[in-house]
């Protein structure tokens, strides 16, 4: 007799948010074991890349890497390598480092983070510190999804506070929040074997409706980014989608020229409330997207 296929879904507080993992297409015991391994991967990313723990890789780098090369876990090295590549691709707009002596109005030709052989890292200046908050959550989602795939699960989703990735034969419909109006839906989009990540402002209940400040800091002004109210990026990996939302938030329509290099598309709301989308965004969009101007 063939085993009955089942589904399972669980959530845990990790990465400063709630991480939800769901899986289908295998016996329940196999699903539970796969989800356990996926949560272990997320917890490991949290342990390695927390900026608030002096024992993490990021904590050790911030304490020691300005004086000598520090060996880190291969996962941390992979995230740092991608971050440095994105620094180059965005001309310094996406930058995990802060405390650089160079003026931000004139981005440096190279990152303050130097990768050296054997998974070692050092900083180019004594004041440099890093924070992987703009990319590590997406990486954690990718690692967790990889655990589900490696376990032979046929369909799965990992959602870390809105940064999510899915795989399987069926599309998953994802609701995207309207950054202009808390509690309202902007649109729904079908996602299949891809990732979505969103960035936006924090709503203040004591301010006027729609008032918000972004959690992303503009390197030129050192103030919260206000060019874009909110952005959602779709990409093949959640790490890339997570990082590119910050680039879109900081540069607006200028970011759209880079997105195709990463197989990515974007939907974003400008400071004046206009809705913009890249040309390939409309694939799989459900009713609810009232109007979208094609970004040029």
C-alpha cells in the first residue's frame, strides 16, 4: 500500500520575526522531519549573522576584522561575497558596511569588506562595522527551502516576515500589502519556483494616515529613505530579492536597469503615491492591482 501524502505547516520566532514553513507531498513524518531541518538552518543563520551577538560571525568581525583577518563559516562568507558583488553592481548603493571614513556622497570604488582565502574576512579601515540585516534573512529563507528540497518534499514555502520563497508544480498566491495604507491589500501575485521580498515604511499610529519612516537609511543623508514608500522584488533567490528591495527603495526607477541582470522584477510605490512596475512584473498578477505604470 502506498503511503498517504499529507501537508504540514509550522511557525517559530526567528530572525526578529516569525518564520513560517509549510510543506506538502510526502508522508507526515517525512514532512515534520524536513521542516525541523529547515528550521535548524534558519536558526543557524540567525546564530552566525546576528549583529547583536558578539559571539556570532558578524559580532566577531566587528570586534576583530579591522586588525586582522577573521575566519567565518562558509555560509557567512557566501553572504558577504554576494554583498560585495552587489556593492560593485550598485556602485556602492547597497552597502553592508558603515563607519567608513570616506564620504558617502562619493562612493568608494571597492567595499570596505575584503574577502581573503580560506573563508577569512578583514576590514579596510579601523572604524568599519557591518550589518547583514539587508540580506541575511533572504539567505536564511533560501537555506530553509533547500532543506525541504533535499528531503524529497515536492512542494514547500518558507516565509520570514514577508520575505518568502516557494517551489513546486503549483503556483502560490501571495498578497502584497499596500505601503500607503496599513491593513490594505495592494495586489495578489502568483509565485512559482521563485522568491519575493518586500521593504517599506513603519507605520506610526500617532501620525496622520499613511505617515511612515523607512527602516532603510539613505547613505547620502543618513536619514530614512523617502524616495520610495515600499517595494517588492521577485527574483530566483530570496537573498537576491531581499537585497534588491533596498536598492529599489534607495534609487527608485533608476534601479530597474539592474534588475534583469539578476532575473528580477519589481513593484514599488513612489513618495507621491504613484504605483510603478517593471515590464515583466505583470506575469501572474491577480485582480486588485488597480493601475501600474511601466517603469522606463
